[in-house]
C-alpha cells in the first residue's frame, strides 16, 4: 500500500486504512491511530499535510465528517 507521499492516496483509501487499523477491536486514541497510520504508510511523521489528511480520514471513519 505504500506510495511516495500522502497526496498519492485518495481520501477513501485513507479512511479505509483507519478502519482496517481499528478492525482488531482495540481501543485507540486518535493520536495512536495517527501514529499507526503514519507507520503503515511508511511516512516519516504526521506533521503538516500528512497530519491534516490522516486526521480528516479518522474523523470520517468515526462518522464526524461528511464524505
């Protein structure tokens, strides 16, 4: 699933990633989800554009942001 950068992933793919991470049933804080998603994607950190994209995906996966 790894690509060159966060812009290479669609919003739907990032939401799907968040849901996949959560599919193990463990309770995670949003910051933990952010860290896990960043690691799975092989990105250096979740600052700036990466953080904004992943936080929007987390919000959408949790139903707090329209599609």
